[in-house]
C-alpha cells in the first residue's frame, strides 16, 4: 500500500513490506492501595530472648512498593507497663517490587528481656507512611503482635520445712519453703495443706 518514488509516475515504486510495527498494552493502572503484614516471633525467656529484637514486615501492592518510603520510626512497638518505642530499619530492598519484605529492630524494655516484660506486644504502622510507586499509602494500624513468655514449666515444685525450735506451752509456728523453677501459685497455699503428726496420736 505504501511505496517509495522509484520509477515515474511513482506507481511502480518499491512497497513497504507488510508486518507488525509494534505493540502496546492497555492496563487498568494502579487501582489498589498497598498492604502490610508483620511477622514477629514470640520471646521465650531464657531460651530465645534476642537483643536487639528483630521482626519482618511484608508490603504488597498491585504495582510496586516504593522502598524509599520504608524508613526509621514508621512502626511503634507497645507493650506492658507503658512500654512504647519506635523501631529502626535493619535492612530493606533498594528497588521497587510488588512484594517487599523489610526487617526492623528495637531494644527491649531496660535493654534485656526479663520477667517484668511478660505479656503481649503490638506492632503499629503509622498511617500514610509507606507508599507504592504511584503515591498510594498503606492505611496503617496494627500489623502484628508477639508474646514475651516463660519457657514451658516441666519441673514440679518442692517443699521443705525450716527446722522448728518449739517452746513448751507456747504457740509455735512451722515454716515451709516452696521452691519452683518458675512461680508458685500462692492461691493454692492454704490451711490443711500441711499436717503435723507426732507421739501420742498427734
């Protein structure tokens, strides 16, 4: 259909070969806001109590997450006894991607995990902080929780009596010491738990 000018009156020119010129894609564009989900392991005192504490957050989008929007302080960890701290980025990808996982870190209350830290901790992402490449933000809110807990209690408690020094004719007391690898349940220490036996049918 299309010719060059070879030969008068150009009707006998050379034709442009038929074939595909190029192609293009019609897409709906960026229609979805990105999402975030945290993954934080429980802390077991004495066995898996890392300092600093690390956790990961996976960001997903229908197009791509902007890694430059993943910065220090966009997640806050709260827990028992009024604990609250922002977290820092340990590592994150540098290139945009539809699925992006970043690792964050923070130090526990007082610098170490101990019995005073037992309980549930919550990871909260700031609203409109993390963006996709179109500028749509993650809504924010709670993205995960983890527990600080004691190790499984497999050892039975023991009871020992402090040697008494009885005084005849007086009211005497007996002291019993209960020992456990975790904690004793004080509500179970009650009248009748200990029986005193002795001569003459006591």
